[in-house]
C-alpha cells in the first residue's frame, strides 16, 4: 500500500513537471505568439467567456468577438465544439490576467494529455521507464508542439488529448473489463466536444479496430455490447455540441467553402524532416526524433520471433504528414 502511494505521488509530480515544461517555451518572453488559427480559437473562446460572465448561455452565433476573416454573426459557436475548451474559458473567468489564464489553460491541456497517454501506455507495461518514454514521445513530438504553439490549433490539440482514452477503452473492453465503457465513452464524447474532424477519424479508427478484432477472432457479443453502450454514453456527453450542429444543418442554408489542391512534394517533406523545424508551414510531419524512434522500433519488431502480432501495427504506423489548408 505504501509503495502504491509513493508511486501515485511520483506520477502526479512528473505529470505536473512535464506539463510545466510543455508550456515554458511558449511563454518565456511574457507574451504569446498567436497564429491565424489561434486568433480564430481565442476569439470564439472570448465570445463564450463574455457570455458566461454575463450569466447567460453562449449564443450559437458570434456577434461580439470573431476572427478578422469572419463576418459578425457567423455561427462558429454552433459548429465548432467548445465544451472541452472550458479548460481555457474557466481560468479567464477566474483570473483578471488573460495571459495568465491562457497559461493555466495550456497547463491543464498538457497535464490532461500526459495523464491520458500515461493511462494508455500503462496498460501495456508495469515498468516505469517504458511508460514514461511513451508519455514523452506522445507529448513532446514536433506535430503536437506545432499544433499547440505554432498553429495554436486548439480543437485538434484537445482531441489529441482525449484520443488515448478511446484506445484504452477498446483494449479494456476486449479484456471484458467494464471500466472500458467509461474510458471509451469519455474519449469519444470529449473528442466530439473538441473537434468534429477528429471525431470522424476516431470513428473510422474504431470501425477498423473492430473489423481487425473480428477477423482475428478477438471479439465477442459482450464486447460489441460494451462498445454500443459506450457509444450511447458518448452521445450523451457530447449531446449539446451534436444537437447544435444537427439543428443548424436542418434549419440553415450554407455557402460552400472554397476548395483547391495542395501538391505534396517528397523533397520538401524530406527537407522539413531533416530541419526538424517547429514553425508553421504549409506541410509538416511529426519530427526527426520520432521518425528515428519509429525506425528503431520497427527493426526491433521485425527481429522478434512472433512477428504476426506486429504486422498490423507496423502497417498503420506510417509517418504523419499534414497539409495546412
């Protein structure tokens, strides 16, 4: 019992330290370098903050604060989930210093990300060092820090924080553990309350995961029942967001967004990989350290005697490339 208590205290301490280290680079000069995406997110959060400070439910339309690229009255509050963004909104309601409130919000976001990935990695190992290596890789890779501080893509960053819960829930569900329903529903529900596109990817991931499990005969009717109930609970958690979106779709006409093609040149991607640059560009990947780490793990996996259990993981762990449109 005493060892468990010491381990818990150490885990909490490490989560706090890593979360503080995660926000230090962004606030060392006593200002925050905001991007176009950041302006978009912080203005919609400001609109919601002012609504709460006036003691009323935020409007689905943004009449007071909006990004310079949007007209007044745009329905950002309706279409872009903000419920999980309360970790940024509530500190601003509490503190009079907006920059300090932003620091608190980023600290909470990073602490939640670290906690969730630790819960997931701990499912694979009881040893401390592999768990914390996994935490550091997930938290401190280039892609995550570009999302956090170069692009300030807070919707994606919030969804990134909750995605480990989805995978943890699925793993526990297939072990016939009822707690898997809780983790799965929290993960899916909070992703839905953060970023709609990430919700789409999460749903696709779950479908593929279950198809693979069915083919490998690692599933059961009980597992499907747990996933079904987890899906119902996740809909309840995200009901406010999803109902607003559904209502707007049924009662509003929309103007289609502009579409265009962005070329992906392998040479540019390779140069970005070598430079390991964290600045915002049209194309970026998750960074040189993580690529090296992935290559090392792939070699180790291929040298294992039982290779079949690694095949699906190797095929799906391709380098992350994203295009900023």
